[in-house]
C-alpha cells in the first residue's frame, strides 16, 4: 500500500472520531470534549506525518481549518466553565472511593484514565526509612560496620512496614472515578505502575552489570600482564554454572508461586515463595 492510500483511511478514522463526539460535547460532556481533543491531535499528527505526500494548496487549507478549531484543544485552564464543573463535583475523582489519597493513572499515548492509584498519606514511616538508609550508607562509607548494619536493619523494617500498610485488601469491583467512568483500584501485570517500576530497575541493574563486564574485559585486553590484580584467576565453569542454575530455579519457583496465587492456592504459593527466597540467598552465598 502506498503512503497516499494509507493516508486516506487514517484521516477518515480521525474525522469519524471527531464528529461522533460532537453531540455529546454540545451537551457539556467532558469525556466527549476529551475525545475530540484526541481526534484533533491524531489528525494533526497524520497531516504532519504525510506532509511530503499531500503537500498542496488543499493541505494548507486543511491546516488553516485545524488551527481555527484549536480552541477545542485549549489547555484545561482556558476551558469555559471548568472551575464551576469541578466545584460541582463533575470532574474526575470527585470523591475518594478508598477514603484515602488517590491519583488518576492514564494511558501514556491516549491519556485515557485507566486506574485509580492509592497514594501514601502523611506519616513518619517513609521519613524514618529514608533517614535510616542514609545513615546506613554513611556508616558503611566510614567503615562503621556495626552501626551501618544496625541502621540497615532499621531501614529494612521501616520499608517492610510501610509497604505492608499500603497494601490492604480492596474490592475487585470497579470504583466510580467521576464523569460516568468506572476504573479498577489496582491492576496486575504490565498495566501496573509497580510492574513498570521493576522493569526500569532491572534495566538500570543490567546497565550497571554491563558496565562492570565491559570494564573487566577492557582492562583484561588492554593490560593482560597486570589484570586481574593480585594474581587472581578467573573461576572455572562449574561454580558460575551452579550459581546460574540456582538463580534460574529461584525464578521458576517465583513464577510458579504467581500462578498458584492466581488459582487461589495460597499455601502452595507461600511454599514456593519461601523456596525461591532460600535459593536466592543460596546464590548469594555461593557467589
């Protein structure tokens, strides 16, 4: 399919998306206004993307008309009646379904609301955990091993208590997010904020490990006579293979625990988690 033929159905879809929301927008439906803004953004992006294919006088006229429609895409603070609607409780999250602090999670591309996220409230737990962590790192830097270990235990206990208190049981039913939209109070898998946080953490860990490996190999090839230092030798294949096998087994048990928990087999899931943690500790001991 040529670029010109692909441009036609894309623009038709954007226009259909825009026009179908006009009646609801005239009735002051905030979600319809949002959908029209999305349609306009997509249409502008399509015109810009295919500008080399459809760049003529008619395209300039279309761009002019889109600029004329720009008030629909105005920022929130320029929308007429926004303050009155929010004061009247007609916006998103007019009430807190969980009776806690909440935030609205939106899709990264379409910005559509997808989840209600509970936000930690005020308290001393996070402060104590952060302070203990800083003191533990400072003590380790100054080689105060006993003091650093003590503050490290305090930090670990504070973090565990903080995270545990943030995870109460919630109803599985969707909660009212306002404007006629019902959203889940939590999500699992790739739709979870915590899942993406763990992905970013693993990417950072992989980058650090890659830098260590690169530094080792660079020094080994650039200064083979003096590297590794102190006459140390590379380990054989048996010990690294054993450590890798233990890590893989711990991961398999963790995945099994996740699937058992989804089947509501909590005892088996707990046993798998304990075994996975034991294998993870064992891999550290072997290393």
